[in-house]
C-alpha cells in the first residue's frame, strides 16, 4: 500500500515538474515579447485561417468594386444605347457583343455596367440597414442588461414577439405598412428585423458581466452605476455584437434582395441594385434571357458567402471557447 502511494506521489511530482517547466517557458516567452493583446492575437489567428482569408478577399473585392464602380464600369448604367436597342424586342434581348460583354438589359442598357454599379447600391443598403439595426439593438440591450427589472421584462417580451416571426415575413409586414415603398422603407424594414438579434445578444453579455470580478470591485469602491455600465460592462460586451454585425450584413443583403424580388423594394427601376435586377428583369424575362437572373443571383450569393465566412472566422478568433 505504501509502495503504491510512493509511486503515485512520484508520478504526481513528475507531472508537477513538467507543468512548472512549461509555465516557466511560457512566462519567459511572454516576457520577451511583451505579451499579446486580445486584438493582436485575434488578427494573428485570422491571418492563419484560410476561411478568413477567403472571406476577407471576397469582401475586399466587393468593397473595391462598389467604391470604384464609376471607374470600372465601361458605360453609364442608365443610358440606352442604339447598338442594343436596334434588335431589342420583348422576345429578343441582345447578348454579348463588342463593347458590351454581358449584352443588354430589357431596356437597352449595358447589363455589365448595371451589375457593377449594383455592388455600390447593395453595399449601401446592407451597411445602412445593419448600422441602424445595430444602433437600436445595442440601445435596447443596454437598457435591458443595465437596468433590469420591469424594463428588462418589457423589452425582452417585445423582442420575443419579433423573434417569433420569420425575418422575411416581418420585413414584408413592415414594408406593407408603409404608405409608399421606397429604398428607405426597405432599409428600415431590414434593420428592424435585425434589432432583436443584437438586443438579445448584448443583454446576455451584459448579464454575464454584471457579476464579474471587475464589476464587483468597482461597486465595492463606490463607482457610480452609470460609470460601471458604460466603462466596464458595455466595452467588454460589445465584441460578440460586432462579430454578429458581420454575419448580419450578409443576411441584410439577402433580405433586401428578397423584398425587391417580391416587388416590395425600391420602385425606381433606373437604380441599379442586385435584388431589384433579379426581381424585376430576371424574373420577368427569365425564359427569354436567363442570364439577367443568373448574374445578380450569383453576385448576391458570393458576397453573402464572403461576409459569412469572415464573420464565422472572427467569432472563432475572438471567442476563446471556439478557438482551434
């Protein structure tokens, strides 16, 4: 019995020495490099993640095309060209030809130029809708997580009702309530769909921060509740919300495109936007020229995939529980 105890004690001692050696080596490495912040560590992980690289490449290319669309597009997206309107009929839409690599749209405009300019309009709709939903959701989540009590109960019951409805159905309902559909009704509808997601996420993070050591220490020192919320709880709770905003951007693009496809989007058909091009021209003339639907749909899918890959990689890099 004593011999077994000696062997067990000796094994524990060896493991302790190995663990101590590893900790000493890690301490020396950290001391020589000066430590690594959470942000730098996340960036390093993203640079080594092939999924993040692919997503960042797609997102970067999409943003560059949107910004420099007037310089990249070969023609004016709203101009009608005689070369394209000459043989234009209801049952015949000209395809690719010299100077017009993707042919014509149903009104004799350069389809390639409209597709390039559509990146700018799609980026605008997605960014503004995401930012509005993020701002309102953060405000509601902050109030629910910081105040608590009946404020938390009322706000969360409202978000529960909104989450109970499918996102697209809620967006259609909000657009239908507007007296006249426009680009901004689409933006606001998509933004309101994303509000409960941000509110719920921030509220959960705030509740987790409420009983943390640094918050309890601040309360013990007599720091005001407002300062504790704004300086300690909120900054430490925003990381997950920001990552979620990256994922929500792709959903916002898809929902805006869905509304345009259903005829509830922007009524201005001169404005080049992928969802509008897919819904109006692609659906109506699919049997005549299916490319009018293929290219906008492919662009929407690729961009949504890029933001999704980047968002998932950011979530894995920032959250220690999901790190590989």
